[in-house]
């Protein structure tokens, strides 16, 4: 055996290097999974805690503004119709943020707490994220962000975008697994919930912005990159208020 090893020392050495590399890779993969899990938990705990707090606002003269501790579910028949408005939005090429970048952002969630509008839930992919105003690259590190100006939950086309981080369960990475018929719930900070049913899921080029046109029928449009690298493709999920 000793003579065989001596004769094949280069082969044995190569096998040893392969085993060490494999062990190191598995160790790294496990560490990555733990970091992703921690990042997901951080996103959920920090953002949703803020989203569930009642929004402070100044009293208006409107007699229709009523605050309640109960959750109101708004349906499509109750939502006010909106007039279609042509919209042109330039969706820039997306780049995948690192898990560390997302974690660092979450540690400073207080910096964007005033931008939190509510939360979004998709049970079929175990997604629950805060909704923030404005779809900048940085804002999308915290959750799902509004794409259109002056959009209102339960009315017209409510469009949200977030990053594809490359890890299932983190931000909008799993959006491509949403199926027609799945339910999506968005909640505001005043106790109202809006239930949408998925009607379509498609792949488009970033230059295609037709899905952002405002519509008469209350619609929810979700947008993310089609892959976790710099890309011009987008995954679009379209749902209608039920």
C-alpha cells in the first residue's frame, strides 16, 4: 500500500485537494444559507413591525376618515374606478444586491420608516414584506416599493417592485413561482386589507412598460428581475381585486 501511494503520490495529492475544496465549498454553502435565513428574518422583523404600526396623520375635514382597530377587507365591488392614464416608466437594468447589502440596509431601517405604507403577503410562496414609497435601488433593499406616483391601494393599477436577490424567500426572488389563481393580500397602516387574485404571470423586456398603465379595474402589478444578475428581463405578476 505504501509503495502504491508513493507511486501514485500525485494522484493521491489531487484527490486530497479535491476533498478539501469540496469540504470548503459545502462549508461556504452552509454559511451562505444561514446568512440568507438571517437576512429573511431581519427583513420580516424590522419592516413588518413598522408596517403594522398605525400611520400618524393630521386630521382632515373629511367626515369619511374613520380609524378603527378592526381590519377591513376591501373588495373589487367596493373599490372606486379610476380613469386610465397613459404612463411611461423607464425600468433600468437591474443588478443583484448581495445578502450583506440587504442586511446592512435592514440594520438602518429607521432611516426609511417614514416611507412605509403597509405590507404585502403571498402565502403560496411564503412571502411577507413591508411596502415602501418609491422604487429606488436602495428602497427595494427593504421590501416591495411603489412604482407609480400617487397610486392608491385598491384603486387603479397598484404597482410594486423589488429585487431578485437570488435566494428563495428573500425579497421578490420567488415571484416566478406565483401561479394563476394565487391570492395576494396588501395591507395599509390604517387597518384595511385588499385581496387580489393572480390572473397572469409573464416575462417581458424592461422596455415593455404597458403593464404599468393605470386601469379602470383595480389591479395589482408585481415586478422583479428575471434572474439574479444584471438583466434586461422582468417577471411580471398581474392580479385583480376580488
